[in-house]
C-alpha cells in the first residue's frame, strides 16, 4: 500500500517540512506550498506578474495603489496593466480608448523597453544559474527543466524555484508566479492557478481530475475562435474531450484532434530546450553531376523536404520561414526565403513553399551542383497553430502523420509517393 507523504515548503525561509503545516515551524510565517509531489517534480514555468506595469510601479512608488496601464496613446493598445486595472476589466491588447472607458482614473505610461530588457536580462542570469535548460517564451516568461540539479543546489527543484522567486523580488523589485509539474503544459497551467506572487503544483496523476471540469478554453493553446467551434460541436469542457474517442477527434479536427486529446489528459512530450540550441532545421545535397532539368531539381527538393520534415519532427519544432539554398555549377550561391502564414514541420507544406522559389531560378539553362531546404523561426510543435488552423492543412498533416507512422513501423519504403517511385525508377535505370 502506497502512503503519500505530504511535503510543505515555506516560500519565505525555504524550510522544507515533512507533513502538512499551516505555518512554517522555522519562521512562523504562512506562505506555505504543500503537495505530496513537491520534491519529485522538475519542470517549471515562470511568469512575471504584470511585468511592464510592475517595473513602472517599482520605479515610481507613488503608483503603488493606482491602476496603471502601459501602452500607447488614445489610438494605441494596452501592452499590459497592473492587477488593480484588471479589476476594472482592462486586459492586454485591448484598445486604449476602451481601457480608459472602463478605468478612467488609470495612469497611462508609455513603454520603456530598455529597462524592461534590463530586468529580463538579470532574471535570465538567475535562471541560468539554476539550470542550463531555460527556454524563454517571451520577455517575461520561461520554462525551466531542473532535472538532475538537486545535487548541485543541495535542494529539490521546488526549493530552488522558491529561492529564485524570492531573489527576483529582492533584487529586481517585481514578483513572479511559478508552476511546477512533470511537463511544460502542466507547468504553464499550474502557473496560472495562483497569481500574482504564486506557486502551484500539479502532479501528472491529478491532471485529468483537475482539468476535466474546466471550460475548453482553459487549455493553453485553445483560442476564442477555436473554443467557439468546439462548443458548436458539443465540446464545452475539457471532460468532453477526455471522453471523446481519439479517432473521432482526428476525423473532425485532423492533427489538432490528437493535440486536444493529449492536452485534455495532461500529456505533453515537448522537451525544454535552451533557446540557443537550434536556430534552424535543414537538409542539403551536392550532386555527383550538375543538374539543370527543373523536374529533376524538383525531385531532389522533395526528398530534402522529407528529410527536413523528419528532422523537425524528431526534435519537436515547427518553422515559420522556409529557405531554399542553391549553388550553381560555377559555385555561385543563391538563397531564397519565404515566410509562412502558419508554422509547419510538414514535408508537403515545406515543398509547397519551396517549389515556387526553385521555379524562379531553375530555367533549364542554369546548371546547379547543390540544393538545400530548411525551416527557421522555430517554435515548439503545437499542431500547427490551433486558432489559425486551415482544415486542408489539418487533413494533409493527418495523412502525413499516418505515413510517418507506417514508415516508422514497416520501414522507409512502406509508403511510396508517385514522385518517390519515379525517383527510384530513375536510379535503377542509372545503374
């Protein structure tokens, strides 16, 4: 019989206690976080509380008890606002005139990105001191993987994170909220549960029960438009997705159906990656003999798109910029790129973007000795942007994932496209 041991952590003095307590036995204070999984979880999400507004209040103490909005003038939008302004209904990205109607006494301050970046840099140094696996999401939030750091810091990740939050408040003068769990999705979810100046924990075994009663847009990544569509289809709560058959979700929403099912159950296999680890994913090949034929170059391009897509899928990223690389017979290098409406890791989508770029250069007269294709502007793969999802892309994605699964199970030749078959035949004829 497994007996769950409750752990309690004082967020002020960092005392860790075995057992549930209402006040810290070491310092007597009551800022306690208690959870049975407190000492075994290592994936964290850190989110600054009203970051821009907090910096402005730090620098001008007279603003402490006033509603503060950071943003443009009457025709601008709200960059962020403090929690007092939020009580009036003010939100980020809201038109400024709407915000001032809701909160006419608000103090409006123009953004000062210089000092925001300075504060963010200090925070990043503190996070880097805890773990090399820090993945910034924006200027004021980041994921951290503290696996294996207990020996270095002589404390479980939870204690190190509480110390980090305390040090940021002391040294930078702002507060942060931290979520701790077993994966990025649950860590992000946890950080939203206790704001501001919060610290929340979600164990993987409690995720389903916690998520089930929540409205569907509680899932990070489900925007307003997609939530409306889901509601129209009968999915009002996360529990509705939990109960739905996976095959039915995939039939209706393509790849996004798989993503929904995973998140509804609290599943997320994306690793925390250092932002400096990877800038692009690409593949290239140098021909044994120069090629001028546009159709032959297209065939080469397709093969490289498949390789690039496979590499992107392996590391769990999508890219929003497709870059074509060519080198002529006389070693002249050509680079052409295009930005996509939606990030992708799909071979078909990379090819659809790269093919017109190639067509502009491959006129049948110019000979080429090298071709390459890659994606950059990388983000974590999240079902190709949920709120902007094109149904046709969803269907192509589902088909490609099915093809990937077949290749993984039965070998690379399990699924052969018409183009691939033609390439294979040409190779045979070449001997």
